[in-house]
């Protein structure tokens, strides 16, 4: 696999990657700044998310409506988001409107005014969303699992999720201060893909972001990982619910860990491949114990989690957990089948090829490669890397990470006779 990628560093330190696709009718931009929730404290949980939601709601010279109308008049769109590690931004436009798209992105990132009325509107939206989250069994299980898995102060413990208390405490000065302290081109990555010449794309980016000086601020290098030293189990009582959600977490790995590729294939076989892998085949289909049952391996700069999740009838909670743990034990004790590893590797290589067939998939992949430091030749090497993973490596990785004595289990839903 190979796509054209031109990489350059702007005068202000931002890294630009351009992949030209002449057949594309549009241009898509995605980017990030290392200013995520890892820069928050517990008192201001959700601050990065609050900031991201407000970036498009008015700048020094233009209102939210004026920004939206200028973009809508040419069929363009932009958006912002926050994660534990970054503030992200992205947008889409016709090639002739790339300058307009980038100008609006830069204006929002650099000059967002955070009008008081918009702050209160967003605060209300966040409160509503948090109340919905507190009433959702899947979210409650996932949130408590992170609290159990990570030590106090670790950015993945909250994962950028606010609390009702913190949202009320965050003021406009906190929001403006966060942007002022943490936003700059240092560490910024911008990827552009579509029907645009690399030189033209660079000129447009430079014009939009010129004059924005780099300065020292936080780095999205996350130290430490899950602090699971023993098996723990908790219950979140939600007696008014009809479904229970189970979340089981094991220590994962950094995306940069050489063993990550083996873990990714183990994860696919465990709970993603086909109709949710072994978990879907045995726990859901054969035993009929779950509405869904899947596995997910987080790919982050820091040490993420290997998560198993299931939605079940409350009467089936114990049997479902036992069945999930049997699959965990089997994965950690027996080599996967030849057919399973062949299917997993075929899926990884094939899905990457399909992803690169779309402009959006290309721009996401190009940014991902730069963000994780995988190298511009990563796509050429990728099929070989995937297919070089052996059954023995998968077993070794699974045995090291799927330790049932170092996992957290959370059940959220109507309480029956569960152990808590």
C-alpha cells in the first residue's frame, strides 16, 4: 500500500502533511493540538471539552452565526473536539474554498472570544449530556471502570468526562485561560487530503496560520498506566433500568509498543472479527447470554486499556461474566487457530486498503501516522508488519495482558443478587 504524502514543518513549528487525490471532488482537513484533558485538574474536569465546544461560537470580530453562514454559503463545514490528549479540528470544502476553510479554522483556534451567553448555552448542553450519561448503564460501567483502573490524577482516569459539579464551577476566565496557556502551533499537526497541489495546500495553511507564534506548553506524552494490582469488582445500582451492562478492563499497551500489533490481532479474534469474534460467537450466539459482547483495544500514546463489554439481561450477569472470563483464559493459554490469525490479518490489511480508498480515510490515516510517529513509509510496511505476527506472539501478548488477577469488572444496572 502506498499513497503520496508530502511532509513539511512550518516556520512556527506546526507539521503539515499533504496527500493529493486528483480524483477527489473535495478537500478534507484534520488536525490536532496537544491541549487535551491531560492539562486539566479534577476541580475543572471537562474544561478541554468545554473549550472545544465554544471555539466556533464567536471570535473577536465575528459571531457564531456569521461564521456558520460563511461556511454554509459554500457548502463547507468545520468542527472541533477534545480528547484526553488533544484538541482536534477538522473540516471539508470544495478545493476552491480551502483558503476560506482554513481561515475559519485558524480564526476559531486563535481568536475564539467565548461570549458569556454562549458559555451558558454550552454549559446547559453539557449538563443535559451529563445527566443522560448518568442514566446510561453502558456509560456508568465504563466511567467507573476507568476510576478503578487508573490512579488519581491520571488523565485516562476521567478521560475528559466532566462532572455536574465541575461544569458548574468552570467560568469564562477558566475557559479563556486554558486556550491562552495551551494553544499554539508547537506540536500541532495538520493533514490535508484532496484535489489540491501540495505547494498550494502549504501556501493556504501558511496564510491562515501565519503570525501565530509557537511557545512552550504541555506535551501529550502520558506517563504511567493502569494501576491494577489485583482483581476488583464493583456494582453501579440502577434499579429503574431493564438492561445491565458489563465492563471488564485489563492493562493494554501504548500504540508505540512493538507488541501492539500482536495485541491488536488478539483483540480482533477475541471480540471484533466477524460478528464480534469469540465473544460474539460463544457468549452471545451459542449461549444467548448477551445482546452484544465485544472487545476493544485502545490505541493511545499512553498505556490504554483492553476492554471487554457486554449488554445483558440482569438475570444473566453472572453467567455472562463467567463465559467472558473463560474466553479470556483460553486466549491467554492457547495459541489461536491458523484460520483465526489468517482472518484477522486479512481483515487488518483489507480494511486499511478500503480506508485509503476514501479521501476521509486517507486524511485520518495520514494524521494518525504522524501523531504516533509511525513513519511516512508506514503504509508500505504495514501489510508485512501485520502478516509477520505469529500465533506465538499473540499468545505471549495475551498471556501478559489478560491477567485475571489484574482486572477490573463493573456491572451497571438493576441490582439482583450480584456480588458487590
